[in-house]
């Protein structure tokens, strides 16, 4: 299986400032950064402003990671190594890798702009047949047969008997 997750770096070749990020799909994420920068609508204004000045950038993968649970800690390590959250060294806006807005608040102007942008937008284009399915009452599962209920009862009695005898609720051999 090919590893596609890891840590990437966008480095300004003029002033050596860096932007560090993580992704489960590195190739796709780096392509998205390039597209956003070329369109002029990258969410990181510091990086976008430097791009708009015509400065040259290098897009690279600095670490491949097979275990996705390690992405945040690996990114935090690269944040520390590169000091990319300090304006003099980098473009990252947050010191918390997985939560860019943690500890920050939107300004009132930003809140108004977001509100205006989302006005009139529907929460989802649900077709009528989907809405009809949602309105139907929930159907409960069929009741257990008498035989099945007797088997459940016997298994539960055996379990309690083992517990009363000081044994584990279920034996390691798998017998009930």
C-alpha cells in the first residue's frame, strides 16, 4: 500500500519563510494550495500576499506518515523545528496544528461577511423522495423468537453462574 499521508512544506525561496501543513493525501493538498494561490483566494493571507508579490515558492513533502493518528504530533514537531508560526520565519497562523481558529475569534466584520455570504443558501439539496423517507415513522426491529430468547436467557444464566463461582464472565476457551 502506497503511503500518501504526511507533512508538507511550502517554502518561499526569496526570504526562506515556510508554511507547514499535514494531509492524508499530500499530492491533492499541494495541488489545492497551488490552485488557491493562483486564483488569489488562499485562506492564508500572509502566504497569498507573498505569492501576489511574485515571489518564487517550492512545494515539497518533508515526511511521509503511515499511521494517521501521528499526523498532528508530527506536524507540531515541524512547527517547533521551523518556527513557522512566528511571522519572521513562517506563514502559519496558528500554533495548534489541528485547530487553526483555536484561541482566535472572528471580527464583527468577518462575521457579517460570512453571514451575508451564507444568506439564502439551503442546507442541502434534498430531493422530495429523500425528504419523504425522512418523514416516515421509524420501524422497530421484529421481536426475537421464543427459541432465541431462551438461548439468550441460558447464556446469561451461565455467565452469572461463572461470576458467582469467581471465574471470568467468559472463559478464554470460548465455551459459555
